[in-house]
C-alpha cells in the first residue's frame, strides 16, 4: 500500500509539472506567435489543473508525515 501511495504521489507530481510546462509553452506561443495550440483551454485553465494536482500531492505527503510521526510516538492517529 505504501508503494502504491508513493507511485500515485509521483505520478500526480509529474503530471502537475508537465501541465505547468504545457501552460508556459502555450502562453509563450500566444505572446510571440499568436498561436493557441490548446484551443478550448487557455493557459490559466491548465495552471488550475496543475495546482489541483499539486494540492493533492501535498495532502498525501502531509498524511504520510503524520503517520510516520504518530508511529514514532506510539500514539494512535486522531
């Protein structure tokens, strides 16, 4: 189960980073070449999805840290 959580966290992190790159490239193309290669979505929409994925990754990471700290202090998580 722990390895599955790790894989999911990494996938979401890389997806968020990829969306950030795509949004940046699309914005640069719009500014310099007047080309929008993502017609229905704008760069802001893509950045919104990247932020959602990063928030999910942060929440999973904080949960993992909480479990590790609780296991060290031998207290059950609340």
